[in-house]
DNA sequence: TGCAGCATTGTGGTTAACCACAGGCGGACA
DNA sequence: TGTCCGCCTGTGGTTAACCACAATGCTGCA
């Protein structure tokens, strides 16, 4: 069973409680909120998991909350629940990256299936983001000069070309080049390019 | 004005004619079909452009036609028109890659805007596919042995390692390596990796 | 003031890639 | 049978990458 949380946001307490109990009984980690405002105040920018969002809520609507999440590049996977939605709204939400858009009332099994699917996607994203994060951390250790040399190495230039361009000795290029490779944990320009392409 | 065709598929002649005239009057290249069957029989697997698809048609429905297009990896951009669609249908179509899902009747201006947007997407895809196609063509010129060597070059192995693995002389690895670079139009393993990553 | 980090440079030696020139064999096809 | 293509190999030479060992200078900070 996946340990990533499912955030449930619905102003209707009866619905919220029923869905929360359903999810809890299926082993999910659940956090419930009565409004978009309280939900947004509680999460971090780097929170991961699935958000089940009611569209129609006083104050911030589900779509407003979704906009906020997109603004902060949130990694949360969003499933909309709507009792009064229409096709244009649903199509737009999905085109903007929502994972799904379900009509209320929907079958419990269908919702649970969607949540399972969404949690799998969240897991896949975590793995890919781990690689990205590591590469970024290593890149941050490079000095300005090392970065200049790295760009030219990745452009396929010879050390002597780089030396000409930067007005330094070939030996200095070699030193920077070796430093870049060491800090990035690679052994060749090819290795480095592939590391950076994979993020 | 974009020269890529807009394919209009609707069994209702009145609607089809009205929309066709609208599009023609805005300078689009239009081809109209009364059924999914006639449309599918008329296009090629590599046809490009925008398909405006009515959902509800006798014989093959718009969704059936969309399935066929996806099966043949068609490059056509699909906009659905639906008089009786619902949210789950719309959400599924968009999640499966349809460009949009509009309800009939829809404003002429909205439809024209969507078609413009879709044609832009089609253009962007053509450029990116041109690169991809060229790389694939070059890849197809490689002999089996050259391909074996290329994989190991891209894995960052030394020529002498490759020679050991394939039980051949280092000089032979060099020959294959040179042949691969020449056929692929690159000058280094880095160049090659970047060419293949860009497709 | 001393130390760390960054940038720089030289010398000499090794390894690897690259290739011109040369050659051979086997299979497929006209 | 002759030609083409793919696969293979050796020799000798050049260029480029890599680095151990050694050294200098500048800046920022405790």
C-alpha cells in the first residue's frame, strides 16, 4: 500500500467524512480539509501525493486551488470531483494537467481506482525528481569558470579551442574539465551529457 | 494562412456544409467527409493536419475513428464536436490525446480559434518530426555490426573493451565506429548521443 | 596573519582515438 | 565469373585527452 497521502478537500462535511472513512478503510494515508484555504495553508510547495478536490466550494473553488497549485509548480496529482461541472470546465482542467475529473456521485470503486492510478504516477515522478535533484545539487557546486568550460565541453569543443576562447592555457582547461567531471561524478563528456539529458 | 488541411467529418450534411463554408471563407484548406469510414479510407498514415470529428455518427463513431487514428500513430490533431457528450467521455478523449472537445452548437469564432491553435501545434510537430525522421533514416543505413558497436560507443566503452566483447580487433572497432559517425553525420560519440536524444 | 578556495601555468609521460595505406575472405547477385 | 558489400586485420604515424608533480597569485574570512 502506498504511503503517500491523499488530501481530501470538500466543504460538505457529510461527503468529506464518508470519503475519508472509505479511503482510510482502504489503507490510504488521508488528510481532510474543509476548504481550499485551509488545504493550501497546510501543504508545502514540495508536498507530494494526491489531492481530491471538490470543484464547488465557498471561498476558493477547486479550480482556484488548482491554479494556485500550478503557480507553485506543485507535484500534487489532482483529481476533481464535481457535482455541477460541464464539459468545457472538465476539458480545460485536464488540458491544464489535472489527472482526472469525476462527477458526483461517483462509484466508490471508480474513485479508489483513480486514486491508485494517481498514486502510481506520483511515485514515478518522485523517482525522476530524485535524479534531477541530485544533478542540480552537483551543478550548484561548480565555480563560474568551471561552468564556462563545461558549456564548451558539452558543445563538443576541443580543449585548445576552449583555451583560445577563454584566453587561458590548455592545461587550465584540463584542470577545470577534470574538476567538472569529478564534481558531477562522471568520467567523460558523453557521461555528462547523458546525465544532464536525463533530468 | 496555414496550408495544412482541416478534415471535417460529420454525417449531418447541413452541419457539415455550414462548417465547411465557414472554414473555406476563412482560408483554410478543407476536406469534408460524411462518415468515419470514408475519411479513414481517404487519408494516409502520414497525413498531417486537423481533424474536426463529430462524435455521434452511424457506423464508426467519432470515438471509434479516434481509436483508429491512435492505432496507426496518426499525426492528425483531433478536435471533437459533440451534441450529446458527457464529462467522462470528454475527459477520456482528452486524456487519450484529443486536442479539444467542444459541445454543439458552439460559436463559430471559438471553433475557428481552436482550429488555429491546433494547426499551430501541427506545424510544431512537423518540424520536430523532420529531425526525427532524418535520424531514423540514417540509423536505417547502419549494418547490424555497426549498430552493435554504436550501442557500446553510446554506453561509453573504450574501443578495446568493445573489441573484447565482440571478439574482434581494435582496428575493426575503429572502422565500424568511423562508419557509424560518417553515416550519422556526426563527429563524436557526444555529437551522436545529442542527435539521438533530440529526436 | 594564516588558511581555504579559486584561477592559473609548465613539464613530461601515458593512453586512447583516429586514420592512411594495405590487404583478405565470404556471400549474394547479375 | 566478376562485382559489390559487409566484416575483418595489421602497420605506423599523429593528435588529443589525461594527469602526477610542481608552482604562483588573489580574495575573503576567522
